[in-house]
């Protein structure tokens, strides 16, 4: 192998680095109008009247739409959202009207000129209040504000309790976090003269998007073409349809013009989805030696005013409660409740950061009770290749033990763990945590498959048309590598087409760390078929034994001897006899199953594992936590591209550190208090610590070249490792994120570790 | 902003002319790091006077027993200047913790003063350094104000109609001077202070002389904590005295709860930062004793 595992720069890198890449916000088409949305000023109110007369007077305005002007079709996972809100608003994001105008400023001015009269309704801001008897009903007919519950169990928790020598119990509170994509949400909707709709969209799921959008705007899916332009980040935020997207379609339809909507940064903070906030109550037990006996989890999720994918994160979280380490008995119960807060979507890790924070914090507590090193307790309970978990997850490859040992070694665990360093006002400590996540997609639909077409033209240029989607994670590059490897051509001979539903075959979309695995296997099938076709043709043409032929350096080879050039052979195929094209296609469906009603079943064909060891420094007088180093070991199956893998790991770790230390979208009474980068604190380059990374190669038997997905993995266990390190440094256990200086100082004072400086 | 509302004079006289007949609400544009944020947020001003080309605002020199800093001097230039580091270490330290490299290359000393943010880092240092701010206008000539006379409240200054900040004069630090700047924040860059403390004092014959302690982001204006200064003046620095001064400072500040932190945490930070600063002073004294200097 020559390309697999190499350090190959991303194909889209130069364009992005030089500013040549054009994003949707750069894209203007002739006749295009700008759409701006008028949102609610209230979090829960009846809309008494909407007066758009002043908006229509603004120069340059082509259309002003309210709920009365469109067929308002309910949509979303709970079918509880609509593009425009007519009679009632339920959260601060709510779309009341939309304007299309010649300029963005005219549209914004018209929006401001719309007069809305409200009659406030009693609001609900917490899950606890939402579930109280007699609480205000946020959606008529959804009694008890309880759209969803999730229940899962294996084994017998009572037996697990009985088998336990030690039991720990606690509550964990996880915050709202937002994606902070560098490119804000955007869409361009344009109808052609035959009524076909082209959506230039940032969606992560173009084919499901066509189907869902068609239903919302009253069209046939085949009349909708989705074009996916280069994207400034997604991280899960574009997995669902949000109201602004059908609104753009309605505006385009009403004005007979292309309409583009681009969120302002403020709008992005207030109105794009968040990571699901929640409260987790967990009991964990182990025997006298430290072997886990049971986990019993109860979760309360704030659904916000409407349902998006955040409400379905329990599906992923239960895998961590049931299957991260060997857990003989597990129980999981979740309530998802409507409130008048903003609603959450999908976000890299899909609930797993939250679940892992609770599980891995309690592993340290159990280790302390037993009196063993946290590393030893984890090694004692970690699974091996070939094991099947209580939930039915089958670990056909499992490098968890290697991850634990490698992270410990990279971090200098044993020496640092032995004595937490103390230096005046500063204390140091190390902590660790591991993760388990799907590594080859998740079969949540009937198909989790992906189609590919490989063609080789008469000049030897190879084109891969893949159903999959690149949202910046680098799948285009990795897929090109795989095809180039099989066909024995250089990277620059392969072109990947992945951005037009009129051209590309079906794929579920980019989520669940599935693209390298599923689209990779799919591309490999088509590439291998193309290879077979080439070798057969060469064998026939030159009357050579096919088994002795291979592809390398752009040639058909027989041993070290060049038989024919690839392009020449393709031309011969085209122009000789009846002629033949070198085009192959494939469909790959992973060997996973849709889980049953009790959530049992092997939902992914393989699983990703990882361990992070984190060293921190805590300033006692300010509560400031500084991360000194992160040592991350990940079971990636096989390294496909060492450079882009490191990029994924580093990006994920930094995202996890932001979740741990600084990032919180602060919501008070349903309103966003910090809708700007000034007050929403992303980590910036100077605070990013050294990140040591080791790839554990378990060579997954089903993965392309042995690889498994790792897109979400590196963000998942950071927070738990940081909290465990802070505990090691200070002796104080923090169960609420982020670990802001104020929260930490309050905790240190409350625990008596430091004296109140004001006392 | 309308087209006629933007002027870019080539010299000080032109700037003063542009300000002299300016409509109410006119703002001076220098680095634009605060003003552009307001503009992006939709705020409009009847006139903007861009002083980027006014060379008279670019002085940076030792002159007449003081460090003279032109209002148009950028934070990045302060950081590059050896005289600033030597004669006004506190200003240099504040500049070093100021925003990010990008912002530092645009933001100016005059802008930081006139923006009148309670969290302004340079203003805090200039207050502790007892700097004088020189204002000029076409009608009124020159007048000079202390920092606490210039900055009256959030976004509010004593600048009169037609007046422009020309220079800031910072007394040169004596050899016995000790300067220390402390600022909160998880991020070394781009942090708006939750609290900041600037300390300037001298230690002569083992005693604290003319201590000036200024606290940022804990009152409507950068605030001198006079009771804490009084605790220190004329006394010998000891851990007990440091404790007393830290508590006095924390008591006198008037912080608020906001999205960045609670008032209680800000008070605790003031105590911690005053303690750190004075402990550093004590340590520096020990070092100078030990080396016999």
C-alpha cells in the first residue's frame, strides 16, 4: 500500500487557505432576493395580530409572508414545528414573518417595521416545572409536556445492587452549547421555469432532505435538486431541517425569484440548534475488587419549544450507559419535556459527551472507594475483541485496553498520579476517561447504505461519484485515496463528485461517524470492480493470464513489466469492437441491524474506542483551570490519512475542551444572554495545550482497509477526563459544566480547600 | 453613516475644524476596534472624524519629565517601545494583556480612554500611573485632566464639544517604583476583564510610598481603591498588611452581576489580585535586598 496511512493534505485545503473557495454566503445569482426572518420577541405568547402594512411600504420589498400566506405544514421529529408561527409562539426563535427584498438591509428594515401584538402565556423554563401536574401545556394535545420517554434495561439492576460492595450516586448537569460554525446557516432557493426547485443547501442529509422538504412545501421529491456548496462547518447542526429553509422556498415561490437567507452571527447564536442540555442522575456499583456490577441512569432532557434531533440523543447515550466497559446489569430511563427554551439538535457526539461525563466521573469515584488506581479499575472492566455487550453491540475489533495503556503512558500517568503536584497557589493533577461510539454508522433508518460510481475516462482520469457528503471532515480526500490506491493511480488522477443530488446516488447522509466506513466500503466495491474490468480487458487483449496482472503507477503491470497504460487501455475499450465504457457502480449496506423496540441489537457494524488522559493546573485564588496537556489514544481501526486524522483528533479535543471549560450558551427565562463571540467563549489558539495522539490500529475486519469512523470520537471523553484531573488536583468533584473559574472557586471554597478571600 | 458624515482630515488643525462644527453625537474614529462593532450592530453616528492621518497624534517619546503618548499610538506600538517598558512598565503590562494581536495592532491609547469602558485595560494602568490627559479644541485651546476626571461612566467622558484627546503624559517611573497588572480570564487573548487590578507604588526605606491601586470592571468607571492605598501608605509591606489592603480593596469596589460573572466573584478576584500584586512587590523587595541593589 502506498497511499493508505500517508500524510496527504486535504483536497479542499488550498482553496480554503487562499480564500478561493466560494461559500454560500458568497454566492449571488441573477435576480436574487435576500430573505430576512422576523422572529418572536416573547418566549410564550398568543399572537393577537401581525400588521405587515409598514413593511410592504419599504422600498425594494417584494414579499412579506406570515403564516396566513402559506400552507403551514407541521414537520420535524415530533411534527410539532411549522415554518411560520400563526397563533402562538413557544420560544425566542419563533418565526412570525419573512421578507424578501432587493437588499438585505431593506429586508431587515421591513422586518423591523412589522408590528406584532402578543398576549403573554405562562412560561415554563425547566423540565421539573414542565412535568408538574397542571403545568402550562406548551403544545395542545401533548398532555404533560412529555413528547418522548426512553426505557432500556438489560440484566437485573436489583441483582447488580446485591452484588455490589460499593455504590456511588450523583447528579450531573450539562449545559447548552452551540456549534459556532464559522459559516452561519444559509440557503438559496430557486425555481426554474418548469417549477423544479434547486436548493443550494448546507444540509448533511441531502436525500432525506429532499423527501422531508417536499412534504413541507407541497412538492414531489423528484422535483427538488439539492446542491451542496463548500461549507463552513456543520458538526451535526445541519442534520435536521429548520424553519428558515422552507421559508426560503415559500419566499422564492411568492416572488418568483431566487431567494437567499444567510443568518447573521447574532441570529446564528440565538436560532441555530444547540447541544442537548440535561440533568443525569446515575447510580453505579462495583464489587470489592472493582468489577462493575450495575448502572442505573435517569435523565431529564429539556426539549425546548419544538422537537429536533436533540430529543433523540438518548438513543446514543444508552449505549454508553449499557456498554462502556463490562456492565452486567443496566437500566436507563429518560424523560424529554417541552419548555419555552430554545430547542436542541444534533452535535458531534450526539449525547455521548453528556453520558460519558457522568459514567467516567463515577468510575473515578468507584476506584477511590475500592482503593485502586483509576487506570487499574478501567483496565479490569474493559472489553476485548469479540465480546458482545448486554445491549447486543458486537465488538468485532476492540482496542480499548490499548487505548487506556497508551494514554496513560503518553501522559506519564503513574508518576503524576502518585503525587499531585503542589506549587503555592497552583495545584496540578491528571485524570482520564474513555469513550465508546458507533464506528461505522448507525442503522436508524431501514438503510444505512451508500452508493458509488467509479468511471475512468479516455485520458485515464478517474471520477468517483459518491452519495456521501463532505462537511469539511475530509471524506473527499480519504475516498479519493482509497480509489487511487485500488486503481494504482496518483491522487491527482482522481476527482470526487459528491455535491449534487441530480448526479450522485443515494446515501443516508453524514452523521454517526459513518462516512469513511460506509462510503469508503462503497467506493472500494466500485473501484475493485473497475480494477477487475481493467485487468480482464488487458488479459483478453494481450492474451495474458489475468491473475498475473496488477495496476500500478497508471499502468497495467505484469510483475515489473508495463503491459499497457491505463488511459490507452480505456481508449482501446472505447474504440474497439462494440465499444465499452469503464464505469462501475456499487451499493454498500453495512452489516448492522435496526434495534428492536427495547433498543437491543447491533446498531453499527463496528465501534470506536478511545481514552484521554488530561493534565491540569488549578489556580486556587481565582479558580482558573488550565489544561497543560491532553494525551489521546484512539482505536481507529486503521490510519487512512495520518494528517487528516490528526486534524480530526485535535479539532475534537479542542471542541471537548471548550465544552469542559468555557462554552455555555447562557439561557435565562428562554432568552439567550450571550449571543456573540465576545460573551460566548470559544477556546482560542493560545489556550490549546499540546495534544499527544496515538492511533491504535485494530484492523477492523469489516472496515475499508481495516478503518473505522472517528469523526465524533475525540470530543466525547474530554470533559470527564478534565473533571477527573481537577478532582485529582484539588480533591473537589465537579458535576456541572463548564468548569468556569467562578464555578471552580465556589466549589473550592465550599469544600474548604481554600479560604474565602473575602473572609 | 451617511457619505457626508465621514471626514478624514490630514492634520490636527483639520481634525479640530471637523470637530468644531460637528453635530451632536459625532465620534472620532481611530483604530475602530470599538466603533466598528457599534456600526456593525446597527448604531449610527451623524459624523465620523477619522484621525488616522493626523501625525500630531502619533508622538511617543520622553519629554519634559514624562512619557508622552500620542492618542493615536496603537497598543502594538506601546509593546514594541523600550521607553514604555522602562518608564511605564504598568502600561506595558496592560498592553501585553490587551485583547489579541489583531486588535492590538489597530486599537489606540486615545480610543481606549474615550470609549470609557469600565473594563478598559490601558485606562486602568494610566489611572494607577497618575497620567494626565491633554485635550485640545479649536475654540478652547488645551486643557489637561486626570484619568478619573476624564472618564465619568460607561461610555461617558468629560470631553466637551469639539474636543479631541491629543496626548497622554505619564510621569516617569522612579528607580524605586514597582508596577504590577493582573487580569482575569481563561483566555490569554480576547478577554474582556471580569476584573483587573493595576498597582503602582514605590518602596523607599522599606516603606510604601504613594501607592495607587486601580480596579477595572468592578465599578461604572475604572476605580481607585483609596482605602486600600491608605492602608499601605507609609507602612512596611508584610503579609498581614497585604491581607488588610486586599480586603479593603474588595470592600470598596462596586461590582455588578452580569453575563460574565457575579459581583461576589468579582470582589473575590479583586482581593486575590491585590494580594498577588502586593506579594509580588514584597518578593521584588526581597530580591533587591538579596542582590544588594
